[in-house]
């Protein structure tokens, strides 16, 4: 199940997850979840927050642009700064 993990500066974590099969079937709830995840990624990118995509636990790369890569198993959004 692909997911977007947002880690906060204070250590809090937010999770947005969806089932690939539901997205492929056009399930309205799954498509809405993808739209919300893309909105979060777009907002983060506008604020220069790096977003990383992980693939099958073997490769992690920085996401370019605001669209979610459907091949990614996990997207990690980590705000800059400590805390």
C-alpha cells in the first residue's frame, strides 16, 4: 500500500495512504486521497521542502515536480529545520 509520510519538526508524523488497486479501478475515495497527497506535495515543493520517493525498499530519490510517482512505495516529506 503506497503512502505519503510527513514528518514534522517536532517529531509528529502524518500518514496519507491509498490502495493501488482502488486507484486503478477509479474508486472515488482513493482518487480523492491521491489528490490530497498531491496537494500536500505541491505545497511542500512551493516551500522548498524536499520530498523523497522510495522504491521497493532498495532505492530512494528526490521527487521532482509536484506529481506523485505511482511506482513509488513510499513518499517521505521532511520539513527543513531541526526540532
